[in-house]
């Protein structure tokens, strides 16, 4: 992999872009407001980064990260993503996104909604359960004693392997928690959401803390619907 495309360049997208560039990976950033609005971030990231439209980011990426508000998932361009591994960072927040009946009823996960929208892509859930400020500082080299793990979920084993390789390059281990239907275990208000990566609650007000694979697995397994 040489390039990651980012559809959405906010807190998580911008953090992933910085980690990718630091790992020697080129990035193509995009958002809903146009490439010109990303000029400062591109300048900060340097020669490995450029801005484009969502369609251009989708076409350029060997792996593409979708990191937009869930309410906008239907705006993600499908055709340039055919056959590609798509990492889904989205979370469902009804107060922001409006109500989605399937999510309210628990008959689908947010990743399953995105997979339905991208039927010819291979969607993997990742990065949705860690606060962006903690994601920015917990990266460690492979083999480090304090390396942090992130859960991944998806229905395509090869896609999950590719996502894990990318996440490893960014400085994180991974914990495979199952298929897209299992990704609810890392949704907001579950034990795996935010808390494992902070020294205390609430996680968004406290410093980052490493969480190894065992810690993350226990948090995932403790989820209840």
C-alpha cells in the first residue's frame, strides 16, 4: 500500500492523515466543502499529502477511509470504491444524525448500512471507538511493550487483513471481533468505546492510556445490548 484516500478530513480523518504521513504513506484528503478548504492541513502534512474531491480520494486510495457523519454515508461515491477495502470509522449519534430505524431496532449496524451502500466494496469497521486525541498519541512501534490495540470487524477476511496491515503501519495492533454484525460491540455507550484508552472517565477529558489486546478484548466481550 502506498496511498490512503480519506473521505472526510475532520478530527479522525486529520489524525489518520498525520499518522499515515509519519509512516511514509501518501494521503489524498477530501471533505464535503471542497479541496481548497484543506489547504492548511495539506501544507502541514507536506509533500506526501494532497487534497481532492471525495471521488478523487476514493479513486486514488489503495485503502480508503470513510470518516463522515453517519447521516452523510449515502453521499460516499460508490463507483470509485468498487473492489476496494473501505475502513468505516462512523458512529451513530441520533442527536446529530437523526434516527435510523434499523439502528434503533438493533437489526443492523452502521457498518452494515455502509456496506449496503457500497455493495461491491469490502467494508471494515475500525477507529470508531478511540478518541481522536488519544489516537494521535498512542501509536507505538511494532513489538513495543505499551503498544495499543484497536478492534476491527468485517465480513471479508482478506479485507480485515489489509486493514490490520495498515493499522500496524500506523502503530497499533488489532483485535478481530468478528463480522460487521458484531461491530455494535464497539459502538457508543459500550465498554470498548473510548474508556480503554484513557486514564480515567470521562475519556474525553483525560489523558491517553495504552490498552493492549487483552484489555480491548475484555471490553468488547463485556458489551450488552
